[in-house]
C-alpha cells in the first residue's frame, strides 16, 4: 500500500514527524485547517520532466506556484513539463494528490523552494494522509537542493 511505503520511508529517514489522517479535502484551506498549519505550510510535491526518463520532485508551498522561467534557468534547460497523471504514477508509484519523495519507486532528485520554513506538512502516500515536519529537517533528509523557484499564487 502506498501509505505504508511512504511512512516506512519517513521512519527510515530518521526525521521527526507527526502523521495526520484527515480524509479527502476539497481545498488548500481545508487541508491546512485539518492539519493545523497555515496554507503556506502545506507542501505540494510536483513531478517535473526534464527529458526522457529524467524527472525531479519540486516541493512548492501551498500558497505559491512554480515559476517556470526560474526553474528552467536553474536547471539549465529550455523545456520542462509536468507529466500527465498516468506517467506521474508510473515514475513515482503514487497517484496525483498523494505524491511524495518518501518511498517513491525511483529516488528522483528533490528541489525545494527557498520559502519553505518552519513547520510544514507534506503528503504521505495516500489521500488525506500527511506528515508534519520541520522544513530544514525535510530538506536535509531528502538531500534537496533549495532554490528560489516559485512565485506567489495569483
């Protein structure tokens, strides 16, 4: 089961986390309230394709969006894209809305936006399941590159 794989990977990482199960939510605000954090502390894990069979995870605060020009410049590429739901599941082992770097079927590189700070909540492999962690511990455990790759959501 996806949740079990993600939780096992979280445990193996050695970081402190609190698991929450809030069921399916219909909005960022609802998810934040259920997890007891601000909307900006909800971390979206997005899968980005750099090339054929070359992906990475981008961790984006809930109130921000990827800045494609910043991301392309950082990666030194002209074209990047987000795979469709079926491809994202094939390359991570998780369906959209549950994707996390923890326990993914391939350990793709992780890029975390520079605004991640304090207590954050990241998905844990199943709808409505999340791990609340400290942002610095999260980025360290994932070996994430931290960079400015987002803009405020309009």
